[in-house]
């Protein structure tokens, strides 16, 4: 079997930065005998989160930040804000408890937060195109009063009618697809006045999909490695299936199906939150089991 990697795959800049900051916080926590938490899972990859837990970094459920029962545990702790960011009130709450806040928010997400705040001050109604339950989206919404999120073109059409004639600025969740963003933006054109499209799509998603497209032309099957709760990995898998080649989305090498070893060539790609070690593990398994 020949195993070929996509030219662009695996952890993006923002995720690598977040992981590095979390590991540094873990070392500081050990040195100072302090608790270390991440505000929600640092990234959407269960294996990477488990590796951090083994170093003493615990996941803090965002809903517990305001819980009186957690005040003593958070007081004096180190809390790493995940790559997806958080609303401003979270920073204020943690600071009021004397926690040391380490901001691992992806710089691209910070840019979206700042744009939302700035345009809201200018009088625009902020709409975020993306998954309402995603940490990045809830964080951005916190920077603009009355901001709303829409997940589909149908939902955007309803909101566009209610905001007709009002100034609207549409901001993209960094990991949604370009076509999704365009379909949502189309609903506001000609209705909102004025209407600004703030294309904050991260190139990491399109770069990985473009690289996958090139990979699919030279292999007979495709394996996508990454967390099942990772939005960009899910979209990468959808693109792999759309290529027409047999495709599998796995988190670990042990999930590979036996039938994959019947293919003469397998392409390997990975989502933007997938650690290098997981990609290496899958490649080694494919090569070792095919000999």
C-alpha cells in the first residue's frame, strides 16, 4: 500500500498556539501547586484534551464559571481561555476571583470579536453566520449588544425580513464553509441598509479542502483523522466523500476498517485541531498492517 499525505493537513496556527500556552500553564501550575483549567475543551479533539488532562490541565465546564460552589476552586487558579474564545464577562468573572487568565484565543477569532464590537459601536446590528452552540460564536456574540447568530439561509431569510432597512453587519464563524456563508449573506443583500459582509473565514479550512481535492486525484481511498466534535474535520470528511472516493473519518488508528487494506493507495488528511502524533500513528498503522 502507498500512503500519501495531503500537502496541508493537521493543526493550524491557532490550535498550535493554544496547545503551547496550555502546556506552559500546566508547567506553571505544577511549579506553583495551583489548579489549571481550560475554559471548555481547549480544542475539538478528545485525544489532545486527554493528553492535557494527563499533565494536570482539567476542563472547566463554562456553565460553572458563575457557580458559587466553584468559587474556591477557581480562586487563585490558572484558567486558559480556549482557542474559540469567550465572552468578555467570562474574563471579568475569572479576574474577580483572582484567577490568572491565559488567553489562548485564536488571533483570527480575536479579529472577529474586535470587528463585532467596533461595528456595533458604529450602529450596525451584528449577525454571526455559524453554529449557535459553538464556543467561537457565543464568544463573538458577547462583544456586541443585541447580536444574533444564524445557522442557515432559511433562518437568515427570516431575520433579514425583520431587520429590513436597518444597518446589518454579517460576520462569519471562521470554520464555516464559504458556500454556507455566501448563502446566508445573500438573504440580507437588498434588504439591510447598509449591509456589510465581514468575511472572517479562516484560510486553514479552505487550504485543507483544496489540498484534499488534489490528493483525491492520486489515491484510491481517503482517511480523515480528527475529532468527531470538530466542525472543520467534519467538513473535511464531507469534502472527502464528495470526491467520489471511499472515505473514512476516524479519531484513532484502531478505528480503521479491515477493507481499507485492500486499496493500493490511501490518502491521509486531518482536521485543523488534529495533533501531529495522531496523523503519524494512523500512517504507521496503515503502513505496518499492509506489509
